[in-house]
C-alpha cells in the first residue's frame, strides 16, 4: 500500500496527490490521482490526473533526480490496471449507452468524457488515442480512423497523429495535399522526420487563415473536402507518372535507382490491369441486363 504520508511530498519535487480511485493487485496498490506541483524556486507548476503505483513512490533522490527502485513504466500491475481493468470497467459502465448512440456519437462521447477527466486506460487523463477508442467500442482502428475522418469533415473533431483533439476552425489543405507538403518538407531531412512536416503545415495554414479571406478549407475545396475528389487524384496521378517517367528517361544522373522505378511501374501496371478487368466485367454484366427494345 502507498504510504499516505508520501502523497504530499516535501522534497525538491513538491507535489500533492489526492486519490480518486485505488486498486490493489497482489498487495500492490495502483491509484488514479489528482496531482498538483508547485515549485516556487523555479516557478514550475502543473496539475492534472495521473495513474500511479507503489513503484512511483519508491525512489531515492540523487543529483537532483529520482532514482526508482523499479521502473514505474514497466510495472506489470499498473499495466494490467491500465490496459485491462480500466477498459473493462468503462465498457461495463458505458458499453450499452455507446451501442445505443452508435459508433460515431460514441467517439464524441468518449472524447467529451476524457476532456472532463475520465480515465479510459492511459497514464495521463487528458489524452486518448484512436487505438484506445477502438478497444472501448470493440471496433477496428481503421474503422475508428474512418469515422474520425467523417467527424473532421463535419467540423466536430480533429486528430493530432492518433490523438483525438478538439476541432479548431481554420484553413486547412485537403489531406492528400497536406501529406504531400509534409513529405516534401521531411524527405530532405530523412523521412519520416518527427513533426517537421506538421509544424510547417500548421504555420503555413495559420498564415493563410490570418492574412487571407480563406478561413476554412471546406468552403474553398468543395464537396470532397477534407479529401481531393477521386477524379482529381486520377488526373494528377496520371499526369505526375507521365512527367516522372519522361524526366527519368532524360536523366543521366545516377541519383535515381532506375530498376526500382521500373519495378514500381510494372507493379502499378499489373494493378491497373486488375482494375480495368473488373470494370470490364461490371460493364458486361450491366450490358447483359439491358434488354434491347424491339422495333417491330
Ligand atoms: Zn508498480
């Protein structure tokens, strides 16, 4: 059990903890706690909610930093509470309600609850990932991602990587353009390169929002926003491949691995053959259902 005296620390890390909920597994206590740090000497402070266990309180201070007896991040008891017990409890409590409201509404409900400090299985209470939402709703990550995409188009929710964040109305390029711009920025740095692309986008889109009349992407890019229309993708995809191939043929430099490009094009052609084949079959079956009118 965590020594209650340790919940108000007097060391260099002046922190106050208040237990909201506690679990005990094989004599090892895990707590979901509210915390506040006030360190007047360096003006640092912070507060929030966090999942802790006995390991977090079992340390010595050496050279101004904590030396834990056991790494709190590796504690199997805490992991079990976070990954199994808390999600199970949440599903018991809200599962039926989420089913009744439908998956999309349930995502918004989970996000709202997280914002209000509800813990669904993270070390910190104010963050939730797509994977955790999927686990709570018994859905695949891909399905939750698709629904988050729809919620973004409806201006209700946004994503930062896989983290759910509130939707903020501002100009944004369609996703495919965003990916391209992020890649262009990060590729010279060695793709992938952390947040360099995202930071660039945020800056450039922020400037557009502030200094132009283009205040949202939705009004600018039409019905398929936040995506490009399939037709635009095909038109530009085709044109880009054409231009890429002709530039490769002219190029005498060895910077491009020609064989790699040729292999890529071959597999692309094979893929296109399948699509054309399927389309032909569909067309034939449609034609066979059309009975010609008799002109007697
Ligand atoms: Zn522990």
